[in-house]
């Protein structure tokens, strides 16, 4: 089954603690209204039931938009939320079992840090993976178990080896959006550049403008 391509340009990864009193749902609503194109729900501390409840609330906000909700790691919860797909890391459920759980219609993203990761993913059938999350490009404090930063050079290497669109992640802010796009990324994934910002909509608009204004 061919899935419609995702607009990966402004890819919001949620952080429940960072969103604070404003909350994940309000953050998603404001960000999507200001130009975010994909939302990944990530909360490693939530129970399955808590995450499903939060995911359903986020889906209520996304209904009527073209923005997909992607669930980090826990792909077995995608159906219960009504979400559009899942995303797995190198140490999470493998992409073969993840695709089997998701079925043919849902999206599946994969974190990749090296060209070897790309080569391993390419051994799976066409249509298993939809995009790669590549990074961290720069150091990040929002994912304590993240790999060492690979920089723009690593991003370019992985992107060149990948048959899938690549989303850069890790330490990305407004000032770095242009460099990320020029490196060939299909989008930029951000956490703290949106979550917890005093004005979520304004922060997202600034990211949107920086991306749109960058040349490739």
C-alpha cells in the first residue's frame, strides 16, 4: 500500500515536562496552527493508559488538519489512539515487527545515526519504512540517552545513503534551520524550540519562516 508522503518540514516532538502548565495538547494546537507539519508524541514516563489518553486528546486537536500524529516507540498503542503511525529507534522494536504491528496503512519512522543503520534498514521490503530521523546533529539535553552528535557532515552522509527522506534532530533552533535544509534534510525535528517556549505559536512561526527562507 502506498502511503501519501508526509510533509516533514517542521516536525514537533512533544515533551510533557517541558510543556509545563501550558500542556502538550495546547502546545500541539498552537504549533500546528502556526505551521508544524508532523507531531510525534513522546513521553517515556507515561504509562500505556496515560499515553493513550494523551494521544486521543492530541488526535482531537489534529482532526481536520493534514498533520499526522506519530507515536514514539510504543507502536502497539497507535491503533488505540487513532494515530497515524509510529517511530522506533535502533534499540526499540525492530522495523519488521513494528511494521507487522502497524499494518500497511500506518507510517513508520526509524532513527538512524550511521550509514550502516541505513544499510540494515534497506534489507527490509520496500514500504517498510517511510522516513529516517537522523541525529543528534548537535548536542541535546532533551534526550539523555542520545548518541554522540554527528554534525552536519554525518547528516549529509546518512541522507546521501538513504532512499527515504531524512528529518534532522538534535540541538536544532531557528539559527540552524538553514544549515539543516542546505544539508539536504527533508525537515527539522525540534523539542525545546517549541515545547516550553513563552509563545509557542510565535516560536513555531519563526521556525517555519527560517525553513521556508532557506535555500537547498
